C-alpha cells in the first residue's frame, strides 16, 4: 500500500487515506444533480446515464473491503481521474486483480464522445458522483475537508477512489 501512497504524494495529492468501503455512501440524489445541473449529462460515456446506477455502484462497492480515497486541488481532467486510473492499473499489475478506480467530474479526453463505446478505455473511468457516490459524505466520513464552492476562483477539491479487495 505504501507504494500507492508514494505515487499519490509525488503526484501532488493533498491528502490520501486507506478507507473501509463501509464508509462509502451512495444515494440516488447524486444522479439527479448530474441530470439537472451538469452540461455533460448524457454527453459522455463516463457520465450518467452511461455509467452504473447508484444501486449498481453500491453492489460493486460491496465486493470490496477497502480502498484509497484521495484528493487534489487540480482539475479532474488533468489530475484526479488519470491518477486514479494509474493507481488502479499499478495495483492490478501488483496482483490486486479486482482493483478499480473512480474519478472526478466528466471525461475530457475527446472533444466529442463516442457514446457507444469509449475510444480510450485505459485512460478514463466514471466519476464518483456520476456513479451515485455521495462524495461529500464519503469524504467527511473519512476525515477529509470538503466544502461547496461559491465562486469559480475558489480552490476546488477533486476526489478519486481506488477500490481493493
């Protein structure tokens, strides 16, 4: 596990913690927020309705015992999601064959998404919130500071999650 925390630290993670999956909260309202509040709803293979529902996500989470929750102050396209994918890939190669990742926000790889199938499945994953994870409650359950943003200029917190057996 130290290897992954070292990778996160080198990448500029503000905080990273090993968490018990029982502290991850899923809820149907997260999808509502995507549907009625995000310009990417239905326009990205990594966003609703093309990602697991909150119930499916909970069933997936139930297959795991722990994970690593981390955050960066960098944009989700250049920071969190690629880093979550990298950590999950490294964990897989290290023998954690079930390791999976969740990113933050919409995918930004393609200018226009091919909704039928991702052209870059090794580079991106769905966002935590898009899959029904209550990021605020999950972060707070694990000792992370997280606040709503009032102004675009404020420092943002982007969270990623990698699940292990």
